């Protein structure tokens, strides 16, 4: 009825993106930007489409268009940070995530990206600060507790890491990753019986995972239970000779 109706084209693109029809979404947005080249929301949306397609450089370019036009848009800064993170440019990610946090301290995605970039840059105390803020924003999010647990683990604050991983299992009790992380934290803290219990749970759920067998074998080794350790490591060799040689 009205081919130049900007909002209708934009809404169509959003719906196409939600349906994972990314080619159709991109086509709508390209037409929209030809008609209205100063439509920042369209740049943001096409950037999200490019992210979903793995076109990271193009996505970053579109998000930069938005931040140039709307420099105080915390969401666009966060999207640009994500594009940089996926490219492996952790310094640029950190810069944009910090911008987003300064603009909106309650934007959980920005806190997570700032923390993850800090971890990659080995700024562990900074990562702990961001992940603590994230946990306060999303107290029932198991991934937030897992991120904080990993930061504490890297900082050798093992008791605090263990408490974080316990909370992961409160909110996601059937998470193999949660049990694995808690088991490794217990093992590093020399609480070997507890480590065995959680790592055995991982193997019960993922019996074909060589990493789980390797981790449990290592704990048995430190418990001086050599026969059990050898049994686990034989399973590693059976499941993945390449991984076994690497270990």
C-alpha cells in the first residue's frame, strides 16, 4: 500500500530476523536504508542480521554507523562490543562495553561483555567486578554465576569459586558443565571426595566425553587410587586417541 513506509519495512525486517529468515530481513533493511539513509535503528538491525550470518566486519561497520549517529545509545555500544568480541579484538570490545556500562550500569549484556573481555585480557580483578555486578542484576542466571566462578577460579579464590558453582547447580541442577566446573574447583582446593562425586555425575550424563574421563582420572591419581585412574585414562584413549596423546 505504501512502499516508502519506513516503520512497516523496519517491522517486517524485525519479524524476518526473529523467524531466522535473514536474507529477507537483509533485503527489507537495504531497501529501507536506500530510502532513508539516516535511520539508525535500521543500521542496528542490519548489524544484528550480519552478526547472525557471521559477517562480523560488516556487522561492526553497521553498529559504528549507529554509534556515530547516536553516541549515547548503550545498546548499540553493546552490540558493537559483541561484534569486536567475536572478532577476537578484546581491547576494542572492552572499550565499547565500558562505554555501554557507563551509559547504563544495569545493562546486563554490557556487564557480561566487559567481564569476558577482561578475562581474555587477563584483567581478572576487573572481570570479577563486572561479573559480581552481573550476578546482582540477574541473580537467577546460572551463566552469570558460572562466569563469576571462573574468574574466582583464575584468581585462585577457590572457596568463592566453589560457592559460585554451587549456585549454578541451584538454578541449573542438570548442567554437566556446572558439575564439571564444581568438580574441578573442589579438586584444585584438595577436596577430592567431593570432586569425584561431581565428575562422576558428568560421566553418567556424558559417557562418551573423553575430557570428563580425563578429569576424573586425574582426581583419582591425586587420591592415590591408581587403578581407577588408569581405568579412566584407558577410556580416554578408547574414546579419543588424539586427545589422549595431547594429555
